[in-house]
């Protein structure tokens, strides 16, 4: 159920682009900053400690591998990707490679949700919220990238739906793959850290708007509020 809700947020992000609905760039920037703050708090306070308890010293190595994997698939093999609406023309190869790269990390989003609920309902809920917060801008980004490559609105929407489907696959794989049962949280820690610190933070860091760093700190504070409520 939680995986499906997260997947639905990918599609909602795409609908904001393909329907040509009015939406606020400033609101998106604040959402990205809020999501980054919440995700940073979740990964440091919840996911890393639980991953080490479950996987031992190997968890740190696997977390590092997860971080490196996202960098490889999103910013080494793929030369052009960022969270937010794409306004420049790109080639079809760029859009497809970005989709493949993003699907690698959205599978881990599903692993993170399932692994979190394997620890406790509280941890699972907090990880779900962290995943959910960046799903809308993620769906918006991939759909706008496909449109910038000349794809139809239908294909742009299907690209976001593919990301959602990959999240559900990640949930399903977690119980069936023993390595993910043990080390799924560690892998999720590295991937979540990359998305928060290396993808989302740079999106608003260079923008001269005091509300964006404020949203980042509010997002981190909201984690502790949500943690207290969920406990």
C-alpha cells in the first residue's frame, strides 16, 4: 500500500507537467528543500543506525556502494539530469538513459520502505514520508525531460509511471531476496543520502531566496515532530 502511494506521487508530478496545469516554481523549490531536510534527518538518525544494527560493519560499505551507484547511474552514465522542470531541448537518448538511471534508485526507494517496516511501523512510516516528499519533483523531472526530448505527453506520463512501478518492484523484492532482507536498509541509507545531499540540496543551494534554506531546516525539524508523533 505504501509503495503504491509513493508510486502515485511520481504520476502526480508528471500530471502537473503533461496537463499543463498552473503550478508554482517557488512552491516546487520549497518542496525540494523541505524534502532534503527531512531525508537528511531520516537517513542520519534512523536509517544508518538501524542498518548497522541489522547488517553489522558491512552495512557502512554497502551504504557507500549505494551512494556510488546513484552517482554512476544519474550523473556519470547520464550527462544531463536534475530535479525540476527541464526547459532545454535534450536528445531522446538522454531522456531514456535518465529514466533507466532513476529507476535504479526508485527500486531502492521501494526497498527502503519495505525494510523500514521490517524494523518497525515507526521507522517504516518515517522512511515512507521521506520517499513520498521527493516523488512529486521526481515525476515532474522525468516527464519534463521526456517532453524536452520531443516525446508525447503520453510517453512522458508513462515514464513517470515506470518510476512508480520500479518502486513497487523494490517493495516486492525485499522479502524475496535474502541479501536485501539483511542489507536493504544499508543500501537505502547510501541512496537516500545521495538523493538528499547530492541531488536535492544543489537544486536550491545557489538560489538567493531565504525561504529555501528555511524550508530545509523546517524539513529536518518536521522529522523530529513526525518521529515523536509516530512513536
